[in-house]
C-alpha cells in the first residue's frame, strides 16, 4: 500500500485536486479528538494507493492546530510521498511551505496548479529551472480541468517506489547554515539521517514541541541554545525571524528568475476589480446586507421554509405518521408500540429530518460563498464588531442563520477556521432566539403582556446580550485563553464557483448531520416519549392518557423546587421546559395538554387565562428568559455534538447554557421582586451574589495577557 | 518609529523590522511579511479595521493592532 499525502496552502485548489484524484472513493472524518476534518481516499484506478488530504496550511509552525496536525502526520505516519500543490498565481507565498516540506526527507512532487490561468494571462513559469532550484519533480496541472493530475500522481508513485528523497536546500546565509550543520551533528544520534536537517532547523527556531519530542538531554539543549543565541546576537534578530526571512529570501531570488509576467506589476486583475467594489468603504456594507438577506431569505423563509413545512407537516405528519399508525392499528399492534413508533420515533426523528432540506439549501449557499471567495470578505467586514466579544467576523453567519434555526446555525460555524473561535461560536449561537422559540414568546406576551410587541423585541435583545456577555466571559476563561487567534487572513482571489466542489461539500455537511446528530436525537426522543407516556395510575404501571400522570410529571414535581427561586416552581413549568428539549415549540403544546386542552393554537390562545392565573408578569418573563437561553432542542444538541466532535465539550456547552439561563432568570426575577414589590429574601442575596460574580467575570483582566508578557527568549531553553 | 499602522492607503512601504513575539508574529512572518519586503496598503475595512495589504503578490488582511508590530520605512 502506497500512502501519498496532499499538502498545500488554503485556497490552492487542494480540495478540487483531491476530488479529481479519488473520485467518489472518499472517507471523510475528523482527526482524533479535534474538530479538524480528515479526508482520505483511494487513487482512481489504483487499489493500492491511498491519498491522504491534509488540512490547508501556510507553514509547519507549532502554533496552529491545523499545522500541528499536518506536521504530526508527516513526521509520525511517514507517507511514502508528498504531492505539494501550489497555486501558481500566488507562487511566492505557496513555495514558502515547500521549503519546509523539502526538509522532511520524504519524496515529493510539486504540482503547479492553475496553470490554465497563468497561460491565459500570458505569464510563463520556467518549470525546469524551478525543479533544478528546488531539487524535486515539478508537474504543471489544472485541477479544475483535470489536466496533468494523473501525471502528478504517477510521478509521486514512481518517487515513492524509488524512494528518491529531495536533497535539502542551503537556503540560509553561510553563517546560519554553519550553525544548523553544527546542530545536525549534535543531534545526529537521536534522529534518522534524512530528517536531521528538519530537526536542526526546528531546534534553531526554538520549537518547544520538537525539543519535547526528541527528549534531548538538558546539556544538549543548553549547548544548542547557546549556538542559537550567538547567531541571534550576531544578526540582531530572533531565530524565527532569521529562518523565515531566509526562506522567503531564497524564494524571491528564484521567482525573479523563473516567473516572467506578461503584464506590468500593479495591473489590476478581474478579482482585484471585483474586490474594489465588494469591499469598498461605502458599498461594502449595503452589499453585505443584501447578500446576507438573500442567504437568510432563501434558506429560512423562502424556499427553505416551504420545503421544511412540507416535510414536517405533509410528509412526516400525514404521509408517514398517519399511514403508519393506521397500518399498525389494522395490523393489531399494541397501542404502546404504535405510540412509540409513530410519536416517539417518527415524531422525534421527523422533527430532525424536517430540518434537512432547509439545511441543505443553506449549506449550498454557504458553499457557494466560500468557493467564490466571499466568506473571507465577510470576516474582513465584520471582524471589528465580533472580535470585541472574542468571536470571529465569520461568527456573523451562524448567528444570523440561528435566528431562523439553531441547527444549521451551529453547522454553519464550520466555515470558521480557528478552533477557539469556532467552539465559542457553537456555544453561543443558540442564544439567538430561533423560529421555534417565538411561539413561547408569543404565548407569554399574549397571556400576560396584552400581546405587546416589546416582549418579542426584548427576546432578541436578550439573545444578543447573552452572546456578547458569554463571549467576553468565555474569552477570559482558561479553556479559551492562551491561544490567541491571530487575524492574519488571506483574502483569496474571487473565482467562479465550481459545481462539483459545492455539491460535494453541501452533501458532506448534510449527511454528517443526519448520521451523527440523528443517533443522539433518536435516543433522546425515545426516552422522553417513554417518560411522558407511561406512569403509575392507581398503583398500576400503564400508558397514561395525558402527561399529568406520567413519570415525567413525577420528575417535574421533583425538580420543580429548583425553579422556585426563578418564580416558576410549579411542576407544569418544569415539565414544559423538559419537553421543550424535543422542540422548543413543544413548550406551548405541553402547557395545552397540562391544562387539559387536547390541542392549542400556535400562540396557545386557549390557555392564556390559565397561564395568567399561574404566572405574574415577572415570573412569566423569567420563565421566558430561562427557556430562551437554556439547553437548545435535541437536534441542536446533536449538531453541537457533531461539530465539537467531543462529548466533554458538548456537555460543557449545554451545561454552560443551562447555568447561564438559570443565573439570568434568577437575577431578573429576584431583582424584579425587590424593585417592584420591595420584597427582600434569601433569593435576593443569591441574585446579588450571581450578579457580582457575573460582573467580576466580565470585567476582570484577561489572564492570558500576563502570561504573554513573558519574554519567550528568556524562558529557559531546557524547560 | 513608523509602523504599518501609520501608513496611508495606496502607499507602498518597506518593512524594516518586526517587533513583538509569539504566535502572532510568527504567523505574520509565515504569511510573507519579513524584513525588506515591500507592502502596498490597499484599503481599510468599512468599519475602520482591519486593513488589506498586497504583499508578495496576494491580498492579506491584518488588524491595526497587529500592524503596529511592523516597523516600516
């Protein structure tokens, strides 16, 4: 079996090449324990050659998750060959990664991509000279037109079979080369001969991960440290700067000789011209608003809503559930079995699958925005606002989408590259009230606030405030600190969307949701169905007519006291909150059932008087806050699980949301009591304590800053 | 000391030195902003931050706070 790794910068056409090489023969997963996608596949026509797609990276530094994954794979898994894909239109920066890959001692092919564009422009790249200067094979390809891609793969196979390792280049000034040579000699006993250059350069850069990995003696590291420090003094620069400048210096020299441009430097390309309008100081925001409106309108209220309503009401509601229950009854199935299958399984899973068409439409549009190159402009335009709360400019899209439905909102967070920003976005996105939470708002606004529109408006303000407060608080916690997200982002050239890539990525996202999120939803729906359908009636275990006598009601009674400080200690409120987990609009129908109505309107008009008797305006508002902010529905939790790719993080996210919701409701209710009625109690003290803690968490200085101020150079080398 | 933050839109500048340390500095260098390179300051985002640069033949965006680490001529 031959393993070939595909390595290259982001936006260099790597995905297109990977799809072209493997066809439909792919396996998509995650790298163990992280949210970074892992793809591998079989080379078309070769059953014994696997292609491993590595994350798009700019360098092999130890600072970004993607880069650490890529270099970990290259060093530990030792692929038989590397195909280094290069965007020829951006060759200078792309070759920077190449200079690092060459040091790994792995056979390598340079695949110069987008050569069709180069030809169209009339530019010429001297590939023979490039091959000579970089000491490895060079193949011109166009991944989009499938030109030369098989030749590149054949070349890689050939190199893998002959084990032709590229000779490391002498990139740096003689003085530096000499020091690197000395380090190579020092570490020679610890490393394989072909890799010594790589380790020596990394040790020169004071790469702590490599020091740990090699497990060098303190005396050895001290010796190397002294050598490096001497060079740093001589060059009046730090080691990392010396190395990067050396690499880019070498590349600039080569580029000067091999790239011949037809047009004078500074000529604007089509992409430049588009960008002048799209990110124009005046036009950028209106254009942005228009595009976002289109995305939202088409996926959430237009086509998406139409399809979703149809799937939910007609397909699952009438066709599947209706026919199934009729069929099961006629077949003489037990009543409970029919209930389980129709209400529990079809109802639960249907609620989730109903989102799928809407989600696919949304993903389709997001994929287009990504493929065209607009997504990074979104970050460029929105960064200023979002980075204040520790989020990325790209968090805007998930939040916008979440105002329709949290599930695709969470899934949309996948366009955020930075792991920290992505996790934070996933955790806060569902605070934005989604479409299904609006009936809860309408219910209480109608029952206790004369249908005031202010209540709905305030729901959105609460959601946005929750995002902002959480962003600032979380940013300062240990889990998110210490890994500052540099916003040094490439703005790739615009290009026409490529249908295969878009459809494939849409399908990957959609299907992964169905499979992974589906299981958790199925399970929880079944459990909840049992809880609310069965109970002890007159000492006998049986299926209950309504929820009043169910196990869920008993459970509600047990946990109701927890909500007493929030003003809704009645068991109905607890039960309604729990059934809200299946889908938020269930809160309304559950109240209907609990007050003895078989069916209620979407805003629950029939039960307004019952609610008005059970709630005060204040406790109603507190209940609303809690249900808007607490754990989202199972479908959204499933999506969180899918995106976090980690059970602990999912639990943390859901726990955080519930805790946050509780604290917020507590503060509002208790202070409300105090100010409106002058009522003072132990709860007021608790609320005051919570508020003080919240304010402390909000305004305390970020702990990471103190740590960052330590001079890296002064940290003991043999730490 | 003049930094990239002080540069005007449309101006082409040369990098003299990079200050600061750690991951952000490394990232800036990895993206091609090293000693001696010329940078065209293309534009500022509509809300005033970040800035868009043209460096080594491609477009790069950078926050103004990070641009302060880059000393220019």
